[in-house]
């Protein structure tokens, strides 16, 4: 299973701006669900609303969004839960422009082993990645420098894959 989280740069953290993001522990729990119905209940608890269902070859993607305001700037957070048709694996992708997820998640990964990153994203010259591993999960955390409509910023990417 793979959990992916993207974010564009903001100097605030989720705790200080009232824009809650799940902990690493919660993300690994969600990555283990293999149930869109259970994920639906969990993600709605942190303010996301269902937007669209997109069937694909071998899997289905469910997209959820939430609108937030941080430092008087409007953002739309988006999360996609993709699950195989036989419910054997799932991928979660979170896109946000409201919170620095690297600062939020790095301290929570202190008990994980740091590994050499081999993700596609880590090969990009504008991206810095740290990859972590535990007995049950592989977690990649990346920071990508990007051009945004409101100026230069960062995208943050975290993926949680169940081994």
C-alpha cells in the first residue's frame, strides 16, 4: 500500500493553524485499511468531503476535498484514496498548499530507519527526499521547490507504503 501526501509551502504548521492533518500513526493505520468505506469515515472526521469516484483498470480512485483558510489565504486540500478492485491494496494521495508537511512529519519519523531514496521524485534536482522504513512500512518524505501562482513555494510529498 502506498500513501502519498503533497503540500505547497506555508510557514505554519497544522497544529498552529487549526488545519489538522493526520499523524504518521494515523496514516499507517489508513494505509492498512484496504476499505474505502472505512477510509471514507476516517477522512470525513478531519473535514474532507467526497468529490468524485473514478474507476480505473484494476482499481478505483475516490477524491475528497476540504477548503481551508491559513493566514488569510484560501486553500483547497485534496486527498485521493485509490484501492484495488479486490481490496488487496490502497494508495492515498494528499495535496495541500496550506501546511509544511516536512516539518510536521519529520519529528514523528524519529523511530524509523533512514534509507537511501530511490523514488522518481527524489531524482528531480529541485527535490530533496528522506526515506524511512520500519518493520511494516516504507515512508518517503520529499520537499520540492516549485513556481506557484502566488510566488515561489514548496510542494511536500509523503508516501506510506505497507510492506
